[in-house]
């Protein structure tokens, strides 16, 4: 499985990578510092190189250039019929408005609160297998 970590925090990227290597080492990680980088990558893979697309996306909300909400809006505008990754918002935001807004995006599979624990990551992979 290809996993995209879209977050401008290198420490978060490092910790998630370490957790994934511990829980599920066979997965390939793609790392992006902002939503624009990730969106450009996804767009470049459609429609000819879909095998390179991530099946799981861990998406931060607050990032420079293109934040998580803008990424979701751009992804939605793509209307990629044959590409439906599991997208989870991952945020340290405690603003209830962010949680409410996340519920308006049917593309989202969930909202995870930072910092992520090994148990949360393990539960996520278990849910994806089911």
C-alpha cells in the first residue's frame, strides 16, 4: 500500500514514518510538505500511472501554499472516477469548527487528532484491512 503524508511538520512526518515502519513495514511512503505538492503529484499520475497513487492519505489542515481544505476542494474538482483513496484529516486543531467542516466532505474517512499514537496507527491499519 502507498501512503501519502501531507504535512509541513517534518517531526510529524518522521514520527508517522517510524510508526508505519514498526506496524506495517511493507508499505511505501510518499511525503509532501503541502497540499499543492501532493495535488500536483496525484494529478500527474492520473489517468496513466494510477499504480503510483497513494491508497491512504494522512492530510494536515494547516499548511502553507495549499492547506488541507484547499487540497480536498481541488481533489473533489478532479472528479477522478477510478481513484478513491482513504483520506484522513490529521490535525492538532481543537477548533470544533474544523471537526464540523470535516463532516461536509464525504471523501474523508475520519478525523485524527495529533499527536498520533502507535495504537491509533495500528487501529487505522486494522480498519483498512477490514
